[in-house]
C-alpha cells in the first residue's frame, strides 16, 4: 500500500501523506516512505520547492499511530523516534524549500512534521497541538525543540504541558503559521506560492535557507561573515550574472541553477 504519494509538476514536488482512514497517522512505514521521497526531492536538482500535505480533507497528519506504538519496548520507541528525526533533519538540511500545507488536524507527530518544513500555510479550520502528555508521553520527533524556536520557550511549554489545541487563527497570530488561507484553498494557494518561488534563482533561494538556518545557531558576527562569503560567491554563478543582466534589460531572468 502506498502511504505517501509523490507528484512532480515542473520544479514543484508535492508529498501527500495518504492514510486518510487513519487521519494520516505516522508509523514506521509512512516515515520510511517520506524519507525515500525526501531523498528523491533532495537529489533532483530540477525540483526547487516541495509541498507536504495530507490526503482526505480532514487531517494534515493527526499524530503518530498510537496503535503501532502501544506495547513498544523502550529500545523500539527510541528507534521509531530516531527514524522521525532522521527524516525531518533531512528536510531541514536540504537545499530544497519545504512548505507544509495544512487544512485540518495537525497534531503530535503531524505538528512536528509541519515544524520541520521551512514554513507552514494553513486554514482557519486547522488545529495544531502537541498532546503527547495526554498519553503520558513527550513529543518524539523534535516537537519540544522546533516548537520552542518557532513560538518561544514559554508558549511551547504551555502547549506541550496543557496539550491544548491551537486553531489556525491563533497559530497565525503567534507565528506558528506563516499564511492563513480559506479552508479548501490551502493547497492551491501553496502551489501558487511554490511556483512563484521556483521561478527565482535556485542557488540564491537554497543559500538563503542555508544562511538563515545556520545563522540561528551562530553569533551574529559569524553569521554575517557567512553571508558576506555567500554574497561574493553568487557573483561567480551563471544565475547571478543572468539575474542582473535580465534586470537591466527589463526581461524575465532564465535561471539554470548554475
């Protein structure tokens, strides 16, 4: 059974978690399929943006598969957690942009998957949360770390310790969600956004992602030095010269990723 679909439309890939009967819950099979598709996206230089979404209209991903987790030994649970961390870290390290398109439940492991994307687009009907404490557990796929970096330490601790649900409007207000769209339009609007990004200089976009992610963990002076180095290197690329030439000639640039 296919648990994650991969569709490629030009320079934009869409990864769809496809277990609607289980509200797209994550198990080892789903994570392995995600890992395979993320590798494919990362290795294909023609793909510039990847959208992650869920099938069925009710959920992005409603969490990890509790039936699959019940009865796990501690060693097995650690391995399951490690698999999720591996996939999500690969998304973050990729030069491809990953955008989560959320239009429904985005809870537990689903919220962690969305947080591993470079940003989240959602509808007002979407529901976010880290409810693991209701099960006597903690987040296992990076939720405590990425959520705190996204919304701040105190708010992340509040969400994780109360297991409260956060609706789309509130998630947008606190910075968890970048763009809020009407229900039923999130994927279409995200595809439009992705196609617009795919028309930009791919090396420049990939380096923006690299610099911003790396810079968060560096002193400002070191981050600034990295930016200066990258800025200079861009002038030695075909795309950098093409972009400036096209601007001066008042035409659309034809970027080739070189």
